[in-house]
């Protein structure tokens, strides 16, 4: 797939089939992720692959409770409260795989480095016909001692990018993109 087609066609997928994702495919996605640039070429990322649906259900419940307890009021809070209070809402959308990209230690550019790896992973997933979505609802909880403990992560690791991956039930609809504001300085 042409890179421009991959960039233009990738969408956040929130409806998945129950079909699993082969380990070799997951390894290929992670290999694409580690091709990302990183500050001073430190390559600080680690990858935790979760396919255990019971564990994902438990983390979803705990992450929802954490979000509800810690979420500041914002323009989205009423919508978020409604979603998070819905017992049937699973934050991972029942995707067969969660790939958590974490930094090995807190570092000045850890978020940027892991985000670059995440984008590579999501573009590679799209090129393979898979769907993906960065699950922001999971980030806060996964960065707590309880969240790290649930996944057996070392205390010094910093979870940055929880990415679900799976076979989409259907192609997500295109989204409109605003015209970018560009300031030229010559």
C-alpha cells in the first residue's frame, strides 16, 4: 500500500470481529513500530501484548472507575460520564489484541518517542487490513501502580500508547478534516 493511501485511509476502528490476530502479524506490527525515529536514537519503547479477554475486561472496568474518580470537568465530561457509567461499554471495544507501548523509564521525550512508534504500528495495521485505535481511556489507569500491577509491568515503565488491534467488522466511515491553519514565515 502506498504510504499516502495508508495515511489517508487509516481510521480509528471501534467495532471488531472475534477473529484473533496471528502472532506473526503482531510481531510484524511491532517491527514497524520500532522503525520510528526516537530522540537521540534511544529507542526507549517496550511492547506488552494482551490477548487475554478476561484481563482486558477487568482492566476496562478498573480504568472506567479510575477515569470517573479522577476526570476533571470539561466540555466532554457529560458525554464521557455517560459512556464510563454504562456497564456494557468496554473501553477496548472487545478487540482481540491490546498492544501497550511503554517507555522503559521516565524521560524527557518518552511520549513523543512512543507516539511515533504507535503511529507506525497503526499505519502498518491499516496496510495489513486490520483496524486499530489508541485508547485514551486506558492511559491514566495503566500509569497507576494498580494498572502496572495488573499487567506485571515494572514500576519504572511508563505506559504511553494503548493500541487495540483487530479485524474490523466494517470499514470505518471517512471523517472530515478541517483545513489546517498554516503560518508561513519567509
